[in-house]
C-alpha cells in the first residue's frame, strides 16, 4: 500500500475510482495523479493485496509516519474576496469555492470534474482577478467547443454568488477516460 504525500493511500483512491472525485481529491494533486495512474493499471488490486499484509507495515511505523504526512494535506487557503451582494470585503476558503464549483458540475451528464484549483492572481485586497484550473472528462458524444462553454458557465454560476471579479481566467484541461490530457484551453470572462 502506497501512502501519498497528502496522507491518503493508493487504496483510498482505488476504492473511490468508480465515483467522481470527492472534495479532497478535487483539489489534491497527488490523489489526482494517483487516480490517473490507477485508471491505467491492470492487476493493481492483486499487487495491493500482496503488499498490504501486516508484516510489511508495522502499526507503530505507519502511525508515526502517517501522522506527519497528514499535516501536508491540501492547504485550505483563506482569501480576501469581495462579497457581490454587499460589495464588502469578506474571507472565504478555497474549499468553500471548490465546493460551489463541484455542485455546479454535479448534475452534468456530459462533463465530470476531476480536479480543480482556485487562486487570486492580483495583490489587491479584496482580490478581483482569479484563476481557476479545471480538469474534466467529457462524454464521447460531446464536443470540445460545447464543453468549453459549459465549463465556463458552470464556474461563473458557481462563484458569482460568492465573489466579485474583474477578470476570471479558467484554465481548462480536458482529459480522456484514462486521465490523459487531450486538450488544454484558456477561457476568460470579464465583468
Ligand atoms: Zn490527496
């Protein structure tokens, strides 16, 4: 069993492989990479069973190491944002923004959100320029053009109630079923 730098294990990712990424995986580079790797791996379960036997992982050892590693989890960065309703400064975590983005994708039958990351790109307080990275897979019968519009729409709808922006840049990476990037495109939305 391999432990990732964020504290989750290959097994955690594997058990969740048939489901959409959860909130942690959505913003964890290590889990995202592991998910991509697992999708292409045959015979992984066999190896996992072979290597996760107790004698290879004395309990004391794993507890100490896992405890240290757990503190390296995805950083919940807190951002100074402008509340769109009141125009006043407010503080929001990356997780709150990512939750909203995931919700927007949840009902889509043509796109699945695999990984996302949001950060401000200006030094203002509150921040008014934002960059959002979205890795998505798309259904076979959809087109890149349609996906671009859809993703930009989902992201804007998701964060519009939460933050104001002058400029929003969405770096979209479209992945195939195996998690390989097949197209990257940068989308922009100005207010
Ligand atoms: Zn992780």
